[in-house]
């Protein structure tokens, strides 16, 4: 009988951990958003690829402008759609042929 109760308690504990993880994952998904768009180039370039860069500001200190750094990038052949999934924050998007 003790073994049955122990197994039951262990299975309930594991189930609770799984649901806790699901709640944490759902909270992360709720806090995320998608940055998307379309990019094209008019330049006559030998390189057909466009690189889209996602920049995020790194806080330096109070009253100081954040220092941007590359958080992610996306390569598009001859222009097209791009997208990033990000958390909350301030972002800048730049493109380079």
C-alpha cells in the first residue's frame, strides 16, 4: 500500500512540474512578438543577397544612449520577406546589399 501511495505522489509531482513548464512557456510566448517586412534593392549589385540585421540597444548607464549590437540576422536572396521573433524591448532593423 505504501508503494502505491508513493508512486501516486511521484506521478502527481511530475505532472505538476510539466504543467508549470507549460505555463512558463506560454508566458514567454505571450511576451514575444514578430518583426517582419519585405526588403528590395534597386542597386545593380553583383551580389544578389541582402542581409537584414536586427539591432538591440545594450543599456550602458542612466542618461547614456544604449550601445546597439547585432542580436540576429536574416539573409534574403534578391529581396523578399524577412521576420524575427523577439521579446519585449527596443529594436532597430537595418539592411545591407
